C-alpha cells in the first residue's frame, strides 16, 4: 500500500525565502530518486519553475494584503512511497495517485 506524507516547508534559519525554496525543491527533485525528474509533479505549479512561482505568490500576497507572516508555511512537499513492485511509474504518476487518495489532509485543505 502506498504511503503519503504532507511536509510543510518553512524558512530555514540563516536563509532567504528564495534560498529555502530552491534548496528544498532541488532536494525533492533528486535525480537519483526521481528518474531524472520523471517522477516529479506539481499541484497548481510547474516543477521546473516552482521556486520563481512561489516567490511571486509571496510578493503578490504582500502586495494585496500588506501582511508579512513570520514562520509561515512557504510550500508543501508531498512525498509518496511504494513497496517494491507495487506500482510502476509508467502505470500511474505519483501526483495522480495521490490526488485520487480519499480523505487526505491535502485534499481537505485544498479542495
């Protein structure tokens, strides 16, 4: 059975928002674990430009609301794990599989 985990990404100590997002997305897109990015998908963002998109969203939020939040969640990282042989990347994209999983914290927060 697949396991899914929703991880909150916060600003790393001593780093800017841009550095944190870039570091975390680079780590999540590890080519050795994602078949050189083949298994990477985004929800409401493009994995190739996610760091820029998140920075623009933060700036838009500030421009619209005038608020700066301290220690807020910058992004979510959804990590899925499968038993060997349980599923193949060709059979189903991790993103589609996760979004079809009922009653997840992510789907409740982002219908």
